[in-house]
């Protein structure tokens, strides 16, 4: 069974707008990670947030984590057409094994 | 540069045949993983390994096997291919050293069709 559930399943925005994706999970975690997948390619790691962290930034990416609600959000600011991809959250409950959500498909229109 | 490769990239086979998908990483990572990706299911873990001679079952391991004879390779074998195993298969690796911040590096995937 999937640990993470992502919302929305699909998101379409204009270039320059912000994109927010949400992820909920079920069990205690060591960390939560976000990955990007371009069409026909493998996943690429974007950012990791530990269970004792509440917010983390990397360039145009901002991740928040609320362990009391078992939820996380990924914000991409000032989106570009090149950000068009699927985005997955993944939880690490121990042992380095990741459990992935079903992903959010982001389309950024120029 | 270090990398993780998969072969073949595309494979068509028939029901009942044995198929082996190759995964090779030059990161010298301890951990290696196999996932399958299907529409509506995201990525699901098939098997994983924490080192040479170590293998473990994941969420959807039935009909699949792996073996780890060296650090670099984790081949995935479908013992008797079934149409339900038509999918895109991804291999990944991680160093397994920093247990709280371990991230995975993914291969480009193998698209397998079982007719």
C-alpha cells in the first residue's frame, strides 16, 4: 500500500506563477523527500526534510513538514516551462527504503 | 562521472519466458533497489539489497528475484513473465551511510512489455 498520497493529481499553471503540491502520509518517518520525473526519464532527488525540521529551502523550492498532521507541501516559486514534470513525495520510515506517493503532474505553460 | 545504468531500455517478451533486467551503478553504493511504475500506482518497491549477498523482498516481490554478487550490480529476474508484469522498471541506489539523510539515485528505466 502507498504511504503517501499527493494532491492535486494534476496541476496546470502559467509561467511565473507559483505551484504548490501536497503530500500526506500514514506512519512515523525519519525524513520526507521530493523527487522530480521528466517524461520518460528516471526520478531525480530535489530536496529532503528531516522529521525534526519544519521548513527547508533550496533555490526556488520550499518544503514544509507538519509531523502532527503527517503532511508536507512543496512550493515551486516563479515556475518555468522547464519545471513541467511529475513530482513525487517519498517517505523514509527507516532502513533507507522509500515509499512513494502517486505523484502530481505539473504542467507549466509558457 | 558516477552513474547508474539499466539495460535493456526496452524489452518485449512472451508470457512464460524468463527475463533478466540489468542494473549497474558506479557510485560504489551499498544500497540498491528495484521499483516498478504503473499508472495509478506510482512507484512500488520490488526488492532491495543493503550489500553483497543481502537481498530483501519489497511490497510487490511475487514473481521476481534478485541476487547481489558484487557491489555494482543488482539484476532483476522475472522467473516466468506474466502480462501483469508489463511495466516500467527503475533501479536506484543510495550510499546507506547517513541513515537519516539517505537519498536515492535512479537509473533511466526499462520498459518491459509481456505479450
